[in-house]
C-alpha cells in the first residue's frame, strides 16, 4: 500500500494534527456522494490532502489561498509544477546543515522570479518556527530561518533540531507524491472575498481556516465574522470555520494528540482549536 499524502512541510497553524477530525465532519455534512469541497485559506493543504487520502477525487476539491501557498497548489492541481526546477533547487542546498540558514537567508533576499511555486515550499520548510513567509511584490517578507541545533548536557531534548523540517529528501518525496496525487484540484491564488462573488453549489461543503484572531506572523488576514455573515445571506451550503475560540453556538472543540513540543520539550499546554458551523 502506498504511503498517504502528507503536507509538504511544517507550517504554523497547519491543521495536519486535527485534519482527520475535521474531514470526518466535512464528509458527514456532504449532501451527496459527489459533493464538492471548498478549502478556503488552504495554506499547506492539510484538509484537502486528507480528503484525497479518504478517497475524494481531486476534481471535487477547490482550494483558495492569497499567499504563495495558492501559487503552489495552483501549479500542483494544474500539472504545471516544475519538478526539474524543484530538484535543481534542492541539489544546490549546502551539504553541511550548519550552512543552510545563511544559504536560505541569501536565497530569500533575491528577487522573486518565475519559480515561486517551486521555491516557496523550500523556504517554508526552513522557516523559523514554521512561521509564514510571504511575498510582497518581488521580495520575500518575514523570511527568518532555523539554525542547526544540537543538545547540550542540560537539554531535555536529546536529538538535534535540523534546519529543514522535513529534510530535503523527505520534502522531495512529499512534493513528488502531491504532484501525482493532487493533480486535478482547482486552486485560486486570490483573496477569500472573491469567493463571495457567486453562490456556492447547493451540494457544496465549505471549510475556512483563517489566521488566528489576535495573532501576528501571518501576511494576510480578514474579518471572518463578516465573511460568515455575508456567506449565509446568499448560500445554503454548510460553512465550517477553524479558530482558537468558538465562533458559533454549533462549535466543537477538537482534540490534539502528541507531545507539547518546543525545542526544549517543555512548552506548556497546547492551544485550543474549535470547528464552528454556520
């Protein structure tokens, strides 16, 4: 059996740890066997990937993201992602992990050319804390990268922390699998408000993962309450929104598994994630 598809890389706010729970609910809400799923503010694509892993044909999935993730998924879905260019970028990485941070800093300082879709997952895989890197004109913004870290005698964590998460080899494996497994999805690299220009199909299920309210570190944001209100005025399809707080009376607290994390292994607690239905 082939391995399930996975998100390309670590991404702050990514939903891979709760994707199974969210997709369970989205599938239950689907009006019929051929319903279309809309993954708005899709980011690294955890929800769309889980839908495909669960047997939903990519042609029944529409994604949207204003950031470079939108460019990435548009290229993946349309079959225009350039694996040769991606392999070339990977081949130019320093072999010494201690040199990767400086290399990525220099690479991110260059003007953004015509390889945004191929370069972005590489930059994001090296991003400090998995925080979003975004494009502003011809420049990358918020481009801060991880150092290679080794444990000291007093460290709780006993294994090194690599500057890339995942490694270059694993990143290539994941992206290559997505090139094949996610071809056929539709993705718009556009502002979410454009999704309100026309009503959604009656058999649609719509999911939105906006940047967390009251946080920084994201290049784009919008008023999710206003969006939900406008959505309900003209649509009958169910709308689900992920947030750190409940946004409607019909909201479910999702369950996170795994360790608390942090480079020291001592981060206290986990943030809450609620799925609200409108």
